[in-house]
């Protein structure tokens, strides 16, 4: 009876797959992306949000978003709070701009609503086509460098220096050395295509930290329990300040745009990339249910904001499940169930030290740098645009600044060399607005 229900719901035979294959694929995807349960709270917690509750929020947002994607598309694509988007939330919005995290959740909410409206109206594709490819590549790579830089900074591998701004940390410090070893171990595991390599490195570093003592105690505190009830989310549930972005629109519009920009192209890239591996695209290379997938992604962002987290988006780690044979939404449902079960391991996850997340952040950065191979190195304006965007993000500690400078440089170069007709009106508009923001200090 259950088999018939699953067959009818997910069209397993039509996609040449079985229940067993889909379950294995779901477990594989979860193993590959479960690190987000630890990394997302550690990043958002730096903005002042309650870490314990964020573990619950992350799991619930991932579960609901993934179920939404399965229902709307029947694709084997999982969702969770996005890496890069959470860094943007914590470091750019909350720390650099000094905006309260409740107001930042309001910005995330409006980003999701705007993203959904653009998707439903069909304007999303026009906007996506109007943005130069070089800027998209530069932004993705820049976010990767930014995330890796955050990981190195959190572990003390990179420290402040009054003469050179940044310098190598003290490798004789146990936490710093352990994080460095963890990066190497993770690189080896990933190069050998070990499923869940990032999660394995987090576990290994956390266990090793139990046996290393410092002046402030053990690197990894002994957890009070392994299994327990999930922490409440009362502090973040519907805590978003929806009035702040409206009252302070002059200083938040660029954040909403940048968030939507990053979210849109990250989502499109992930959906197309994973779908190609799963042979879900048509003869022309188009994804038949791209609109439904994008609307599910946008809706999940709104749900995430209500729960109390940064934007929820499609995960490229879904490709691990696809490689294991996942072809339908049943794979995604299995992932969602795993996130629900993981809720009861929150006492264990709260004991994970910050340095144990460093390899995960560095690996995410490396994966995102993969986009650089798509850059047209024979087109100097494209190379210059991408370079400025990807360098500006880690150096200014701001994703939005990298996007803004990228727009300005691209337009400036195209106009300067007489190729002004290659620039879309939207790109001209955004470059002008960003330039005006700097000239009149509208920040």
C-alpha cells in the first residue's frame, strides 16, 4: 500500500528509480549538507541571535523548505539556510551596518516576497538575463573567498595586524593548529569523494577538542546529553521587524537588492547544475519546472524569515544525492525527515567549538570559486569586473560593497572603451544608483 502511494505520488517508475534508491540518495544528500545545522547557528549567532534556538530554526527551515520543493517540483533538491546568505546577514547587515537582527529578518522577509513576485510575474528571467555574466561570476567567487576568510578568522588562522592589516595566526595555539589540520583532512576527504566529508571533519575536530585543554578549559566542552528535546524558537519566531526596512528605506534598499541578487543567481545556478546531473532538463537544456522551483525557493525564504533565519535556498550538495541515484522528490522528503530527526541531537551540536566549523567554511569557499572557470579571460572588461567584485568582498568584509563596485566598474569600462551598447538598461541603472550612494554617502 505504501509502495503504491509513493509510486503514484513521485512517479518512481517514470523516473527509472526505486524507493530504496531514493532513500539512499536522501541519506547521502543529508550527510553532505548536515553541516549547516552547526555552521549556520555559529554564523548567525555572531549577530546576537540565540544559538541554541537557531539549531532548531535551521532544522525546521531546511525541513519545510525541502518539503515545499518536493511538493512543487518532484525534484531531488534539498533546501536550507544558504551559505553566503547567512554571512551577508550576520557580517554585512548586522555587524557592518549595525542593524538589529530583528530588522535584518525583516529585510530577509521583504527579499523573499520580492523574489516571489518577480518569479510569478516572469520578470525574474528578464532581470537574470540583463545582468552581465562576469558580475555573476565575480559575486559567486567573491562570496566564496569571503566565507573562507570568515572561517580562517574565526579559528585564529588569520588575525589583525596594525602594519599589514591581516597576518597569519599563531599555529602553536592548539585551536589554531587543530583547525589548520582539519582543513587539510577535509581537503583530502573531499578529493577522495568521501560522502559527508565536511561533517566528518567537524566531528573529528570536535572529538579531538575534548582532549585538549586551554586556559579557559577544554576546546570542546563535554555535552550535557547526546539526545534531548529541541531548544525553543520563541525568541526568533515572528521576531522580524517589518517596519524598520520601510522607515529606513534609504539605508536598507541596497541590502534588499544585494540579498535578492545573490539569492537569485545562487538559486538558478544550483537548480540548473543539479538538474543537469539528474537529467531533468529538456533537449534545449532548460529546466521544465524552473518557475515552480524558483517560487518554492522564494516561499521558503519567507518561511525562514518568519522562523528566524537568513534566506533558505537550494543546496548544491543535492548533487551528492543525485549521484547516488536520486531522481524524484522522495529523495528530498527523506532529507526533510532527517532534518527533523536531527532536532533531537541539539545538545550534541551545541558542544561543537567554533574552530571545528572552519574547514566547512573553507570548503564552501573553494566550491564557490569553481565558477571562475566560466569567466571569459579573453574579455578584459569581464575579467576586471569579476576581479574587483571578488577582491572587494573579503577586503571590505561586505558582499554588498563587492556587488556595488562590480556594477560601477563594468559600466565604466564598457562606456570607456566605446562598448556602451553591450550594457543593459538595468545594469546602467544599478551602476548609477550605487555610484550616487557613494558620492552622497547614502549608507
